[in-house]
């Protein structure tokens, strides 16, 4: 058994494998990438196909991966797995750049992540929460980015990006913006017609508590919990049971699990879902609820239903 595979559980194994069918991973860090990764997009496509996933969205902090996804789907149509990607608005993409977002939407990108590594909030937490976050050795220091101007109002470029996302009917993800920024952004996004909104790992870097989660879910924003935070490996921040009150705060209908895996020292993405599904079964969640959080909610955001 590999280091981070789910341990043998005769009482769960068959149920877990069945529940993997139809999974949608909105947050897979496969490569090629400037950061070290344990698998590439082809590896992930094949492993997802073996587990009968419905779809995978690859995420890189530096580039739009949609071209890779299109070519891999064409080369391996027999897998039955849809492969997508999107763009993270870090310095490498020109920051909060309407031109880059317009191109991403026209090419078929399914998600726009607001700044992650380049977010001012992330940079401010490099000595605390983000201390162990993977880095690219020798890369230039990031230029801090925010969706807000010096007066605390959304920038014009941010508003333009929101309009492009709304017109394309794709997902707006908060990236590593702080919770206060995300509230302002999502309120404006909703007013501008954005229908699919997502907070990534709300309790890691973002600063959400259970009250924030309830409020955001009430605005129609999905909570995406990173599996890597709750299972053994480099990315673990909390024991698996710590996710239960977070699910309860948003409700199953407003909760998505993404692997956020692919980094060295942690489970492979499909194995991450195996481990998380077993934990959710142990916590008493029904098979219906698990399929909703690991597949159906994300499939709806990708217009796959």
C-alpha cells in the first residue's frame, strides 16, 4: 500500500469505490507545473477514469490549462472523464486581467480563481498560515494583488472581470483573497449576474469562521473544502472530523469537496477522495449526501447535469 492510500477497510471498500463513481474534482494540482507535482494531467485523467470520475478541473497557479484539457480529451475519449481547467489571476497572468479572463472563457475555461500566491492576503500570511505553502525556488517576489482599491472599493478591472465571468456563465472562485474582500466581491458579482461562486478552503488562509460560511452560503456561494487539509500528508491542517461543523454551517447543498492534491508529500487526488469518502461514511453522512458533496454540486457548476 502506498504511503497515503486509504487503509484496507473491508466494511467500507466496496461502498467507497461505488461512491467514487461520478466524482468531480474542481481543484486538482496535476502538472506539468513550475512547482513539484507527483502526477501530470495525463496521469490524473487515467486514474480518474479507473475510479469512474465524472470530471476533473486542473488548477495551476501560473497558467491556463484549458488547452491541455482539450487535447487530452481528444486523445483519450474512451475514458469518459471530462477534463477542464481555468485561470488563476496571479502576476504570471497579468494580475486581475480582463484580457486574460476573456481569452480563458473563449477557449472554454470553466473557472476563474482570483489571486492565490499573488494575493496581498496570501503574502501577508507567508510568515504564519502560508509559511509551509509550496514555492518556486528563485521566482521573483510576488506583487501583492487585491480586488479592492485604496478606498476599499472594487477596482474597475475587477468589475470588468466579473462581467466577463457572468457573460460566460463560468465559476468565480475567491482564490486566496481575505474573507472581507470576498464578501464585497461576491455581493457585486451577484448583482452583475454571476451565478456560480465558490470559496476555496474557507478556513485556510481565507479567514472564514462558521458565521461567515453561513452568511456566504446564504448569498448563494458554494464552500469548497480542500481534502488535503483533512487527511494525512503535507497539507493536513486539521483532523477529518473538523470538517463536520463546516458542512453543517453551509449545508450539504452548498458544500463541495475538491482534492487540492498533487503536491509532493501527500496523497494522489483519487486516493484523497477515497480517504475522505470513508471519513464521511464514518461520520454518518448518507451516500446521497456524499455523492452530492463530491460530485453533483460541482457537476452543476460545470453545467454537466
